[in-house]
């Protein structure tokens, strides 16, 4: 075949490939848009729809990966998934067992929970969270399941210590507690701190745009954001308090003012792991009412930390304890930690006392010899025993 024919053939193949790639990308975008429309409702404004899909691109891509994984594992049809999402939105206060009535094949409800609420829900055909793997029991409603997975702490632990919030910044955690970051698609793993032999990892939810869009959806329904758990779930969203509080934890870890090092860490992580660009955007939390001026300040003690972060108080408290008294991970830190062991302190005391006694006895003997030498010099009598030169 002539070189010209080869070139034309190659150009044709490249053209077909580009057309196929373009068609595939268009098909994938349509699938992603279909998931967003089912979860949060169809938008009539084309420009608003485009902005929504662009802001949620990272989360919707994750949804597509979950769907493809589930289809390979259990042959779950996309239509069944859409029906499961609609079922959960319309019946959040009914037991899971009741949602199966009238169907020969069960709906992929756990998968729908994972996609619609970013919440791990263990079942066949899906994987659980990276760490926390809750199961939705047949006798429980979706609202009860969400409240169990994200409990609110009503009482602070019995700890009267003051809290220095700057210790929860990522710059402090990385420098003084040797904590590194891991990013998760599951909100259920947010702020979990794992520790191993020589390492410590803090897990953070990687989709703030998902949280912001859910909060915006709830705000469009009720500007006061006073929806109950069931009401929020019926709109395809998690409770407003949980959404707002999770966004607040990002500002706690990566302060937007006065901590350029933490912001540099975040910028580096966004670039390295292709995270949601909205991480770097100014906070757009809706105004929150304060009962008094102290509510606007950083938490000063453990109780106020729990009051400000009732959903994530336990995990923030564990993280603060780690920052306040870090677990050793390096060889030098382990050696230093071993020196603080009570048994080591006991034997150090025994050795120190023994050395002190030995030196004391030596000093006493040396003093006695010096006294005797002084005495011999004073009497100046060489006939005295031990005074002869």
C-alpha cells in the first residue's frame, strides 16, 4: 500500500476514534446529568443546569464509577437505580422491608443511599466505606438509619481542659502530630483518624461541592434551613445541620485567614489528587444566627467544641487529643515516649539514688582523709600513727 493511502487510512481511523470518543463523553455526561436530575430534581434553566453539572463533576464521576462497579457485580440496571432513588425520596419514614413490597426483584437501595447521600451502606454488589461500614437493617427507616450513622452528641465528655483550636489546623497536625491526609468519597469516614506502626492518617470527605449544592437545595425549599431529617431526605439531601457543620470543619482544618501554611497544604492536595476546586473558593455558608457573641468565637473548651460541632464533636475531640499529646511514630519519638514510661522512671530513680549514695560515700571518705591530713599538719608530730611522711 502506498504511503499516501496509509496516511489517509490513518486519518480516517483517527477521525472515527475522535467521533466515538466524543459520543462516549456525551453519553457519559448525559448519564451523570440523569443522576443529578433524579437526586436533586430537574432544572429548567439550561445555564443553571450546566453550572450545577460542572460544579458537581467530581462527585458525579464518582457516582458513575459506583454504578459501573455495581453493574459488574450484580447486573443492576440503571433504571432500577433511578427507581430506588425516587423510592427513598418519597418514603424516607418507612421501614426498609416495606420498600420491597410488590417487587419480584429488590431495588438497589444501599447503592442509592451511597450515591444520593454520600453515605456508606454495606450490601452485596457494593463496597462499604473505607473504614466505617454500617448496615441498614430491614426494620429501620432511612431516617433512623441516617440518624444512627450521624448521631448528634448531646453531652460533652467529662473533660474540663481548654481547647486551643489552632492545634486542629492541618499545618499543626502535620508538623507536630505527624498526621497525613487521605481523601474519601464517603462522608461516613470524614474526620476519622487511623493510627498504625509508624503512620497516622486523617480521612476527609473530598466533595464539598456536593455539600454546598445540597445545602442550596434545602435553602430553596426553606430559607431557614429547619427541615427535619425525613424532610431533608425527601429532597435528596442530608440534614442541613450536618451539611453546614461538615463545611465548617474544612475551615477549621484549613483556616482562611492567618494560616498560610494550612492553605498551602490544601492547594497542594487539590492539585495532587484532583480534588473539588470549590475547596479553594471563599466560604459561602448561609448566615448563622448566634445567641451571644461567644457563639461567634472559636471553641475555648471541650464542652463548647461539642456544642458547636454536635455531629463531628467526637471525632474532633479525638483529633485534638492526638494533637495535644501525639502518638510517637518516628524512632526518635518512640525513644522519647519510652523514656516517659513509669517503669523507666522508677529505674532511673533507683540508679540516680545509687550513684548519689556512692558519690556521697566517696565524698565522706575524702573528707575524712582531708581532716586527718589537716590534723597531722596541725600537731606536727611524725611519731603519730599514719602521720609519718
